[in-house]
């Protein structure tokens, strides 16, 4: 594996680890602010991001490189509302999509088609993540600050978590 690709993947490993911690922080906020369904949803998202990180770690190591863990900044821990939480989730998912696309571009420049092929899974995953978050934001926007509506949104997030397949172990 070329060092440019290995370095770029190690940076993506850092971003995925931060994603996991960010969603964990958001889940904690939701859990302590009366949104148990949103908390369950975000705890699951946190686990999923960690699995994305590990998938990259194993890939680098399996290809003869060495995965490296880097320092992380502390994620935000306070939010204005559930809408604020999911606006920030959406913004973060768009950032991760751009990061994956940038990484894919590096693999094309380096003619590392094997890694480019490996990244196709992440590209598809990001399309799904953004679509899911956009739908959640649309629903929260529809109910506004209506407490009964927010109660139903929270229940729906809990149902989405329960219906989702378990996060696969690597």
C-alpha cells in the first residue's frame, strides 16, 4: 500500500473514531434530556461508526500497512434541542461523505484500484446515512416544538433502532 493512501486512510480512521464519540456524546444528551428513543438511535450510530473505523483498521493492516490511532478533540456535549442534534448529525455526515470522496480521489490518483473498490461500500453507506438523517430532520421540522409530535418522533427513532439489524462484529 502506498504511503499516501495509508496516511489518508489513517486520517479517515481518526474521523470515524471521532464520529463514534460525537454520536455517543449526542446520545448522552438525548438520554438525559428526555429522548430515550433518540438516545438509542444515536448509541447505535456510535457503535456503527466504531465498526466503520475497525473496518478501515483491518483493511490497512491486512494490506501490509499499519493503522495508527491519533489524538481526538472532545466532541460537543450540549445542544439546544433535538432538532439541533440532528442538524449537527447531518452536517457531520456531509463532512464524512466529503472525506470519503476525497479519499477515493487519492486512490484514483495513486492508481490503487483495490482500495478504491474497498471504498465503494463506504460511498454507498454515506448515501444511506445522509438520506436517513435528512428524513429525520424533515420529520422533526414538521412537528416543530409540539411536545406530542416530539414524543412520536422519539418513539419512531426507537422503533428504527429496534428494526435495524445488529451492528456486525468484525
